[in-house]
C-alpha cells in the first residue's frame, strides 16, 4: 500500500504497550522505546504534537530483566482499548534456545493475547526477536507471514505450521502484524513504523540521534532517499539535511543552507562533498524527487507532485526524473 507523502503534520496519539515477562531481553525493549521517545522529542522541537504514548505492562507488577536488572511499577495487561485509538502491542524475546511458555506469567500472557482482535490502524502487533514465538503460541500468526531471530526460525515453524516464516529478513510486515529478526533489528522495525507514522524525515533524525544505520523496508535493501548521504557525523550538515527533508518546498539556496550550518556557502559546498559525497543543490533535488515519487505513486498528478515536492513546474520535475535515471516517466513511473 502506498502512503501519502508526509509533511510532518500527522495527528493522533498511538498507545505503545511493551509486554514484559521474566527475563525479557532488555535490548528488545530499551532500544525501540528510546527510538519512540526521541521521535516525540523531534516532533516537539518542530512544534508538532507527540505521537507515541509509551507503557510497560505484564502479568506481574515487578519482574527481572535479562541482565538481572529489577523492574517494578509494571502496569497490568490492558483490559480494553479506547475506541478510535491506535495501539501497538510489543512482544519481546527471552534468553535461551527455545521459548518456555509453561510458566504462570507466560500462560497468563497467552490467554490475554488470544482475546485481542488485531486490525491495521486500530490494534497492531509488533514482535521483536523471539516475541514472534509467543505470538505463534497465542495463535496470532496462523495464515500470516513473519520472521524471528535466526535461532528461533525452526521453532516458529514448529509452533505455528500455518505461518509463512521468512528467513534472512530484517523485519516483515503483514497487515496488523510487524515482526523483526532480533535485538537491534527491533530498532530498524520501530524506525520504519516511525517513518510510516511521522514521515521519513523524523525517522532519519531518530536514526541519526541513535547513531544507527537505517534500512528502508522489509523487501527493499536500498536506503531511503531521506537516508542517503547521511553516513557521517557532521552536526552542521545533519542540521541542513534535516531542514531540507522536513521542508522540501521551501525556497532553498546554498546561502540559506549555509546559515543553518553556521558557515559560508563555499565552505558548505566543500563540507557536503567531503562528508556527504554530494553537492548541496543536488541533494535538494534528490529529496524533492523522492517526495514527488511518493506523491505520484499515491495517485497525485504530475503537477500536484511537482508542487508538493517544491519543484517550480512539472517540467522541472521531468528534468530531475531523467537526470537521476528514474525508470519510465512521471506520468507512468516504472517499477518501484
């Protein structure tokens, strides 16, 4: 499904509930939760409302994390979801070659999961690492496509033979279910969810803040255009790239960009070439072209796409399209 191009003005608070069991892997919840916190921080800095409400729930009010840390103040498993509210249930992995669901906490969780009615945009499931095995034990993966940590792929197939288990995938999206391969790929998955919710520019800021690489999606190994040329640590350049990504329609000039980087136009160009491997105005055109492509694939006309992306005319969009070797034409885009 193609998404509408994001302008960073999305609304509606998403309730994200991380489910904690005894020995839940700390990295499985800490990294993704930090990604959501930073996304909220980026949105606030841009004068926009927060999008994520983060909670921790489980069968017990206190438990132990995988590295021995004691966790308390854990909320009970939610009894209901607010009408019209979008919520995500996040299931986490646990240490061991297999997932033991014989304990009282696991049995309570599985009973609760079986009562959930997943639906895209209303109640969605996110599994990190072997959290997919818990979902399989609850019967939530029948007829679905999912992935998990490579050590648990065969276990997932055995627990739910009706699940199409995908190997060698960072994460997999199937309707209301989003599964990731394990530990740090949970951050990849949450970055993708942030991009889908808040726009790729916000996701890029989060990735840069966490100093992690960000893959585009479950089937496409190519980096998002919003993340190309970002494999550097120059704060001034990131400031410029963030601003251009967030406001591609603005009347950008090299002097205007240089002001954001607190440097001269000539030095900014040198910095771009040295650290990002691209000239400032070429970077701007690539970002605008990415916005236009998204708009075209969501059904906008060439003129509408050009305007949304900041091109002065559809002719300028067509020129950029051919300059950067896009397949087909703006009127008839090639395969994505």
